[in-house]
């Protein structure tokens, strides 16, 4: 995993990756799973998949929490949810319900995420800050090159096809 910065710990076993998926209710994308099996990045900014920490749980709910913040404080409303209810509390309640149906996002590094729906490799890596979502790499290897200094330019996001329901609609 030459694209990963030091320090690296030994990778996670297939059994442990299955346990993580079961515990948190998502599935790693194939390339993310392969990366974590080969080596576990443990430096600042990386989620610690070996612990059930508050930090890991915070990272897992951060995308939905960011959307809720924008619903309550920035008048955000997703068109796919229908008409916005009057009142912030009612809007928040509907948003919570709709977000529960959205596919989970899985932290890669900082506020960069992959869809937690499993499947093959090649999903774009999304930078998620509240409802400000941008593609940071057309796939995991290109993202890692961009984030850790081995690549720059439009080719890192060229050809990115976002297909994860709800979140893809917020990509700007």
C-alpha cells in the first residue's frame, strides 16, 4: 500500500472486517476493504477500526449530523424529501427519518468518505462537510494519490460517477 502514509499497522482480517460491518451496519467497498486488509493506516485523521471509540462513532454519524445541522440552521431542504414542513422541529424530524433510509457513508480519512453499500471497487471518494459535498478522487487509489501528495490535477476526479442515492445528489 505504497499510497498510504506512515504509520501503518498490520491489516485487518476478513473476519474482523465482517465484524466491523455487522457492528456498524454498513459494508466496505471492495477497494476500501482490500486496503484495510493489506495495512491499517493509524496516523492522525484515519479512523481507528480496531476500537469501538467515540471518535469512530462520531465519524460514522458526521455526514447525517451535518445535513441535520444545515436543515436546522441553514434552511437546507432536499427536494427528494417533498415539501419542507413548517417549523424547524418538524423539518428536522422528517429529515431524520429520510436520512435513516439513505445509504451510510464510511470514513476513509478526515471528512473523506466512501459509500457503505459494499459492491465493487471504483466508487468516488467524497469530501463531506455538512451539505457541501465534492468528489476528491474518482476512486480510492486516485484519492490517496491526491491527498498524500503523489498526484494533482483534474485527472484525479475525471470520470467519477457518483451513484450512491441521496449523497450523489448533493455533490457540487
